[in-house]
């Protein structure tokens, strides 16, 4: 599998193993800032793992409600800013006039840490104001399909296998086939990269796909999934209380602790088919 070289950093470490020290090479997941600008105005700075930056920018613009469709993005292009001309740490976005934010009225710009996503959302009302709508109510998938997905996710995480330090988000179709997988040091960034991939490919809404994320299923991931029209979100760990609340309000199927042959359904149980025939 081809790997972008800037997603990994090689370093020297000392390892203690059963009473013995030795020096070895070790790989670290890269973490660098990415600035997203609309025209000449800075919109966001996010700490991310370099790679698929245009998808990340597209997904961010969509899931944060700046644009309503891919057609509102005229162009995205990588640029260089700062002191290091060898690091592409800026994406320049050109939007249709009606999508350009009124920066003079914005209460804040966006800053995203890799650990927690966008900070500063005062309440769930901020998300409700986006007129989110419930995803596809006719979509069904079986338990037997769901339990196969984590193994596919793990085996496809190229950089994680070298570093142990990245999250992943993946889209699967109704048959369990992997559509796309993206890795990032921030799980919310991995989700934005996946949604950006779909947006740029004209595949929004993702009405017949399952989103699987490593780690926990947080509030930001649920709201991004609903924005993209995803009917099912699954994670290998626990969701947060606010994530469950939003999923129940918007009738998203939210699954946690998807490990081995066990999972917990927190919302939208009706989409999980009792029969092995998903149409039943």
C-alpha cells in the first residue's frame, strides 16, 4: 500500500524490555497545523496528520455548515504559509458568493485540537439550528455484517500499524464492502476526510452507508454523520451522553462497543435487521 511520507516521522528511541535497554528506530504519527482560508480570511486552524488535506477542508466546510453542497465550493488548492516552505500547511478555499461567511459577524473562528475537535460549542442548540434532518429510515443492515467491519478497518490502517497512534474512519456500503478509509491523529479529522471524499465525489447524502470509527463515538462525530446523511454510525468504544442524545433526537442508529461478536445499540435499533435478510 502506498503511504504518504509525511504521515510518518522516524525517530530514535530507547526501549526497555524484560530488564534490558536497547536503541531502535521508531515511527511516530505526524501532527501539524493546517489552516483553512476562505479568500483572504482565515477560517480554521486544525491540528491534523498531513495527507488528504483537500478532503479534510471540504469535509470541514460541509460539516461545519459553511457550505450546503459540493457545488458551493468553486476550488480548493494547497498553499504554503509560515516559515517552512517545504510544508504545505494551508488550504485556500474559493466559495460561491452566497456561501462566503460574514466574518465581521462571526462570534469566533474555529480552532480544532487533534484530541477534541472544535472547541467552544455552547450547547446542542448550536447544532439544532442547522436544520438537521433524520437520515434514511429505510436503510437496514444485519448484525453479522456489522461484526465483520472492525477487522476490515484494522487490517486497512497502514499508518496505525506502524505507529499505534492514529484514529481511523471508514465508510462501508450495505454489503459490507469498504468504500474509503482515512487515518488521522484526530478522529474528527478522519471523519471530515471521509465526508470530504464523498462530497468531492458527489456522493452526499450517504444514505446507504455505514460509518465506523476507531475510539469512541463523540458528539462531533454524530453531528458530522447526520450532516452527511449517514444512517448508521458505529464505534469500537463508548459514545458520549451528548452523542446518544443527538442520535436519538435525529433518529440516527448509533452503535458502540463493536468488538468481536458483541455490540450495543444506543439509538435506532429498527435499522438493525433481526433476520439475515436486511429487507425484512
